[in-house]
């Protein structure tokens, strides 16, 4: 599960940074903020001790849900 967390974290971080740099569409900054939040939530090294009582699996599943919901956000008129 930690490997999935690292893959999601690195992918979301790079995607968020790329959107901040290029910003080819109107709401790219908001989506970039969401990707950077997903990178923070999925990073296993920040949350190794479960500081707020939230375990690793619920955070990674929340990040997966955020990333899978991203296409529905992008398809808004």
C-alpha cells in the first residue's frame, strides 16, 4: 500500500506543478491545488505515525477517489 501511496503522491505532485506552470485552461489553478493536496494526503512519509487518527488506507482511497473524479470536473461546461 505504501508503494501505491508513493506512486500517487509523485504523480499528483508532478501533475500539480505542471498545471501551475502551464495553466492552459481557466480553472487549472484550482485543479493544481487539488492535485497538490492529493500529493500531500497520499505521501506515506508525512503520515507514517497516523497523527490525527487517520490510517494509511483511508487516505490513499480518498486520493484515488479524488483522482478518479478529476475527469468529471474537467468535463464541466
